[in-house]
C-alpha cells in the first residue's frame, strides 16, 4: 500500500507543479499551453486513481491483489507515456517518440479495466 500512496501523492504533487508552470510560464494563446493543460488534467486524475489503488491494496486480498497491482502499474505507465507525450508536445511543439501517447492511453485503459474486473469478479 505504501508504494501506491507514495506514487499517487508524488504524481499529484508533480501534476500540481506542472499546472502552475504551464499557467504561468507558457504563452497564453499557444496551442502548447492547451496541450500542456490537458496533460495536467489527465495526470492529476490518474494520480488520484493511484491513491485509490493504495486504498484498494489495503483492503483487497487473493486474486484482487493482482488486479490492483496491474491497475497501479498500468496507471503509472499511462501517466509517464500519455501525459509525458502531451507535456513534451506542449513544451517543444512535437513528439520526438511517436506512438507513446497511444501506448500510454492504452495503459490507462488497462488500469481502468483491471479495476472494473475487480469490481465485477465473483468473490471466492
């Protein structure tokens, strides 16, 4: 649980810093600022999802534990790949590593699918 609490809190902190940076340091009319803001929003939502993973890891056992871990690692990968891609586009205007945003989006979907599976699975 502690690792997810740490990672969720750290990512929320980074998203907050990124939001402040984007608002105060990027040109108000730039497309980059819009892209950066989208990255901040997704980053913060998924930082909160990591905090939910921390809580779920403290109350889940058995197969559920594996699903919670899958969700956590998928959310973390999605934050790095998807949000990182959007941050990069916002800062430099292009994506030097094509395909990272879609891969990150798929990672975020896997995280949510793991939690859906946890919610609907049959209790043993």
